[in-house]
């Protein structure tokens, strides 16, 4: 997909406001990195407790790859913030049960399709998280059913243009994934 990513727009705004400098180019990545740590803390607190959330956020903040991505001005910083936000919104929707929460969670999941190519596998991760929560939280499936319908519809609506492009131009859409996949040149069963 040959469109500008959200990071491109943030970098353009930063350069417009701060001038054509390396710092202006890197600032949006650093901000997204900091936001990711904060969102990760909130997600871990929703799923576990404050102590686990603090430890997890600290480990994320000091991990080598995350520091590199947060200061490199490359698109690799966008998948963590998008996935953590989408997971947090889904967990909160399941906990609170408000239909608007399911709507926002679905829009976040569908919006992931607009980002970096690695995000194309995220819906599968979201389904795994959702299945885990539905199995481990007694009575949640029955209570969450109407909201999950809104969640799925919102995700499909947000991702619809990208899905349409993928349907019409599948070779181009999956080109980067095929070129960089760990399963490249292998049948899926042998790649595992």
C-alpha cells in the first residue's frame, strides 16, 4: 500500500513546527514511544495489578529495541502503540460493557490496517486475546455479545478501504510480507 502512514503525518507536522532538523524528525517517534509505555502500563493494570503494570512498563521503557525504535524515526515504533491501544480499548470495553467502548476498540483494531505492514497480523492477535478473556472470565461471553458485534462491525468499517485494496491488488498488498516473512520460500507447515 503506497500511502503515507500516520507517522509520516506526525513527522511532517513536527518538521513544519520545529524546522528541518533531525530532532524534529525523531520527536514524533519519541512521543509515540512514551505514549506506548503509558498505554502499556494502563493495559497491564487492567489485566493484572499496579505492581505488574509498573514492572512491565519499566521493562518496556528500558528494552534495547524499544529505545532504538523510539529514537530512530522509523515506522517500527507505530505497531507497538497501535496494538497496545487496541488491546487496552478492547479490555476496557469488556470490563465496562459500554457500547461506545466497543465502537472505539473496533475502530482502533480496524485502523491498524492503515499502518505498518507488520500490523496485518494483529487482528489474529486480537482474536487470541479476546478468546483468552472470554474463556477466563466467567459469564463474559454472554454479557459481551452485543458489544462484540459492534466491535467487529467497527473494525471492518475502519479497515474496509484497505481490505478492498488488498482484494483488488493482492500481489502488491502482500509483496512486503512475502519478501520479509520468516516463512519466505517455505510452505507454512515447514516454516513452523
